[in-house]
């Protein structure tokens, strides 16, 4: 029944359109042409026609001069080679033979005579040639006019391109969202306000006009908006920020007006703008003029958000990865009253996300999602979904029906360090250098006091790395101490020092290790206040200004003497880390040799095998107390005992032992600027620098394949230095040894460094250094 109705509608649309008139015009022209042509006469050769005239078989003849044609009516049927032409035939002649043809007709003396004719256009021909073109032009013009109205038509530039989500058949609900409980709670409140506004109005609450979701890519901002669309039960308009941008001036502002007009006419409703930074960037920033199309669109958006009626029940939800580039006027209360940070999930959140994405996937009994969550710190929801999808693809590739632990482990390694290179063959010298390089990283990590346990070391090429070392934290961390950073520096130096001790000829594979270590040391001196000579002073400004030209004209705020002191302090920290790594490897040389031997024999060692090898390792002595100033006395009074956590009165469902909210004097939890935003008086989280001790697969340094991207990504080619520290407590890519550049007989470099774990959050407090540290080469 529905199909019949739809078919009838299509027929009506076709009848109303210009296509039917165009077809009719073509038929009329064709019919007229047939009428005007010599219908009924069969064409014959000129010689055959002249012979019929000479033989006296012609009853009537007509010479058509303009067409150089002669029409003949014969006394009997004309047949040639068993083909019958009938009694009406015609033939054509060329102009030089015109006189001969006329003479032949005169000599034939047809019974009914002959005639000469100069054709004239008939009234029908005149009608077709003069009227039909106008009909066609009018039909085309009508067609163009019909395309001006609806969205997506030729002239509908100013119409909004927002899509109205079908609220009757939601494909995503809150049940499909996990790992972002706080953001989910805020959005559930929005849904409740639209459903029961009286409950909030009774206590004097006003509905938020706008909600901004911000966070790193892949953390679920768009998924949250889609879940709101599935749960709200009100019209939900979805549009991308780039849909406001067009080649015509004024189109963006017109689309904004049209979008909000539709929303007001259908309130209560929700408007969702994805990637709002495409249209909401700061005005007047950069080197271009201030009067451009994007700024006009932003101005109109600001006006529309201010023009919301308090009782209209229209809520704007927007998502962005770059809240730092948005215009301040857009972020003020009254427009985006509520700003929700959507960060990478913690261990419990990762487990819930894995449970959601494992639906419909047959998992073997040996797959423990809690353990998978523990092995993937810093992974976003998109990364975790990719892990399970890779595991399913590997299972199908091996013609199996159940996803087992091997497939999941391989999928994690593929996401962090890239696919294994089974066809890459290394000579014995390269394998030996790789074994000692990776062994040096792993052993230094085991000998330090503030590093996480080494969980995996391999010399099998993966991605563009020749090998890697992986260090896995036992829990999520949101800040880093000075001693932990010093141990990370020593861990970064482990591969280079091992090459110096064993081969007395270091390779280029440590270049990225040196780069990452230098980055950590420089931040310790210039940002973290961990240098005695520079002190607790932040030196220099961040070089992350997103707008070209905005910082022009600003001078430096430090002297050349300060630069010399900073360079000296950085070098001192690197030298100290080099000495720590040298002490650890020379003191435990037998363990280093045993580790290298096992790597050459087995190629990959897991945590249990490593624990047995590291059993006799001599730990580095605990460092002396550092107070930043030798004149200050050392206090012997320690901290108070940790009290039992109290229930939050506004969250009665939280059990004792749950995480506490950051408060004054306490260490802040994840804040609007990223995990670990400090509370008042709290300790700000440390931003990870080069590879912490331990290793996530770390991508190779630039000299051997480029710098790895943040997050669990495939490391660039080439051997790399020690693994990098994951930015948000994410897994640091494994320390990997990449291929040696083709310059002379260079020994294999230390493995490339794996991708920096965890995506970087919005500007604000520096994210803590934690998470599995990438593999070191």
C-alpha cells in the first residue's frame, strides 16, 4: 500500500515537471519532420530513375529544385534484385546534371505530365520553428524556479542544512555511551529539563542556553550528542560548523538565521553544531582582515544565541576539539552556560567502553576486558573500539569463529606500534645491537625506583620499528614527581648508554631518545620549577598560539643570561640521567647480557619472563632530599594519615573509597583544562615529556622515520630513541629500534619510539605524566 502511494506521488511530480513538456515538444518536431519529408516515396539510384524515364514507365513526374530531387509515379511496380520499390520512387541528382535530368523528364512525356516545384515552408513548419524554442526556454526556466525552494536546491544558498533526526527510531541512546559518566549526567539533566521544565522552574532554575562539549578527538563528543538525540524525544537539528561556510557572501549568516527560525518554530528542541571551531574562531585573530564571511557568520550566531527567549526551550549543544581557539564572546555565560570536558576514560571507564563495543563479538573465555582496560591507559573510546575491531579482523583472517586473547593482544600492539613486519630481515649485527638497545631501556627501568614495571620487550620489527620495550603503569596517574621525571630521563638514556658500554660506538637510533629527554629536562627547568638555579619561575611563553600573527610584536620576557642558565641546567639534568643509566647498566652488566641473550633466542619476552631475569637487579640508591634551596632546613615531619573518603552529599550513590572532588589544598582531579587540573592550592599535573622509564611502543625519531603522533598510533619509520611519555597518562609508545638510514655501514639504530599515548586535552593545567610508557629503542 505504501509503495503504491509513493509511486502515485512520483507520477504526479513527473507530470508537474518540465520533463513531460520537453518530451512532447520532441515528439511534435519529429512528427512535423515526417509530414514535411517525402513520405511514401522509396529512394533509388539516379541511373535507375533516368532509365525508368527513358523506358517510358513513368506516369507522373515532379522536379523539386531546392532539394535536387525528382519524384516519380510509375505505371507498374519497380523491382530490383528481388526488392520491390512500389510505384512511388524518387532519386536525387547533383547540380551539374540538372539540365540533363530536366531534358530526360521532358523526353519521357509522362501521361499525367510533370511539374517543377520550389518548396515553401508550411504553416506547421513555421509554427514549430518559431514557437517550440520559446516553449523549451520557458520549460527550462520553470524547472530552475522549482529548484529554488527546498534545501539543497540550486538557489537555496541561505537555507539551513541542518538535518532533523528521526526521534521515533533512535540509533544511539545513553545505554550505548560509557566511560564519560559526568558528561552523561549533565546531558541527562538537559533532557529532563525539556521533558519536565516545571520541576526546575519551581526552584527558580533557568534552562542553560548552550552546552559546549570539548575534549580530545575520539573521546565521544559526537556520540554523546547522538545519544541526546535518541533520548530527548524532541526535535533534534544536527549540523556541522563547516555547513555554514559557502563561497557566497552572506550565506553563512543567512543559514544561521534560518536554522534558529526553524528551531523556534518547533520548540522545545535541540540544535547540535559539530566542530563549531570551523565557524566560532576568535575574531580579528591572524594576519587577515577583520571583515570576512566567517566573522559575519559568528556575529549572527552570537546575536541568535542572545535572542533566545527564556521560555522558548531551545538548547544549543556544540562540540569541538579546540576550545582554546573559540571566541571569548561565544563562551561567556548566557551563551554557552555549561562547558563539559570529555576526556579519555579511566580504567573503569575503559572497561565499560570495551563492554559496549564487545556486544555482538564472540569473545573467548580467556579474554579479560578488565585486563585489556588495564593495558590500555590513555586510550580514547575510539581507540578502544579500534582495538576490538582489529581483534575481530585478525580472527576472521585466521578463519576462526571466536576472538581469543592472542587476537586482542596483537590488536593492542597493532594500534600502539603498527603491524608486525614478518618479511623484514635483519642481519646478526643489527639484531644484536637492537637486543642490547632495548635491553638497556628495560634494565634501566627495572633499576630505577620510580618507574612502572616492564611488561614486554621485543626485537621483532613492528610498523617502522625494529623493536620496542613497553612499560605499563599499575594504575591511572594524574601528576608526576621530580624523582619520577629524573627516572624517566635515565630510562630514555638506557638504550644509548647500552650501546656505548657494549659496542663503544653508539648508533643514530638514540637521536629521538635524546630529543625526548631534552624536552622533559627543559620543561623541568622552565615550567615545573624543578631547577635550583632558575627556581620556581616560568620562563617563556607557550609556542602554541593557533593564530598566525597574533603574537607579533611581543618581546621575550627573559634575558640572555637566563637562557645560558637554562641551557646549563638542562645539560646538567641530562648528564645526571646519563650517569644514572651508566651506573645501572654497569652494576647489572650480567643481567644486561642475560637479557640480550634471551631476546636473541626468543625475540619477545613477557612480564613473567622479565621478572625472572630482573630478580637479581641492584636498584639505584634513593636520591637525596631536594628542596630547591640548600639554605632551607629539612623537615622530619611527614604527612598526616590519609583519612577515609566521605560521601559527596550531592552524589549519595558514590561509595566511600570513590574518587574525591578536588578541593582547596588538595590535588585536583581532571578539570576543564585536562586531567589533573589542580584545585586551589593543589599540585598541578606534570606534562609528560620524553619517554618515561618504561615503554609504550615509541615511534622512531625524525632521523629514522619521523616523529610519532600523539595517542596510540603507529610509530614512524626508522630507529628511534627511548619511548615518549604519554601526554594524558596514556600508554607511551613502545621504545622501538627503527631501521638504520642508508648512510654508510651504520649499525642498527635503537627502535623507533611508539606514538605518544593519549590525545592532548584543551589548554589549561598541564596533563600529568603517566600511563604505559612507550617502547624505547
